[in-house]
């Protein structure tokens, strides 16, 4: 693991098990953190990844925390959030893999990019801020988002791939 101004993660498995409600698999505080998951990251009873911003307000692109998923990020209860933030700095989340659980973000400007091969089993909530969701597929790809998608004013469909959204869509004001 390394941080842009500090840490990143590789393959293998990382997780939090047990019955304690506050045992995140990976928790980072501050801004400009970067997490790259190339393996499996999970938690039994809480988020697998939690980013606690110490910068308030809508941080610049360079200050945002970044999470890139190339593997599996999950938890036992897919009705609960597996990745979340607090504070107001925002997150950039790029998914090339599978997320089993919801994505729940706070008041910052969030950018979610779902590439070809993306699957999310859970709700996606952008929280406050000026958030954007990009569905970026390639010819022949088929991606799936099964839960409710809310609080993303901007939705962009990029590329020739197909994306299936089986939950409700709330809060979009611009669709490209």
C-alpha cells in the first residue's frame, strides 16, 4: 500500500473479521490517499474501505482520495456500505472489478467511473456535492449495477458497451 502523498495496495487478501461493528478492513484519514485493490478486500460487519477526510469543503481534484478496484471489494451484507467516506473532500472511485455492498459518500465532489467488467451489488449514494457517474464500456462488454443510484447530478455513458441498471435512478439532472 502507498499514498499518493503516501500509500497503495496490491493483490492478495485484506479484511476485517469478527463481530465488532467498527472494524474496517482498511481505514485512511486525510486527503490525497490512493488505494489500489488488485485482490480481495473485505469486512464482515463494516466497510472494507473507509476514508475519513480531514479536509472540509469540496477539495480540488488533487486533494481527493482515490480508490481503484481491479478485484473484489465486499462484505457479507450487500445491503450495507462496503466503501464509504466522511468529511467533505470527495473521492474518485474507479471500478474494473466487483463490489459486493453499497457505496456511500459524504458531502464532497465525487467521481465514480465504472469501466468494462464492472459489477456493483448494492446501492450507490453520492451524498452531497457535485457528483458525476461515468459508465465506460467497450464493445461487447456488459456491466451491472443492481441497486439504487442516487445523488449524482451528472450521468455520462461513454463507449459502446452495455450497462444494466436494475435499481432506481434518483437525482440526475444532466445525462450525456
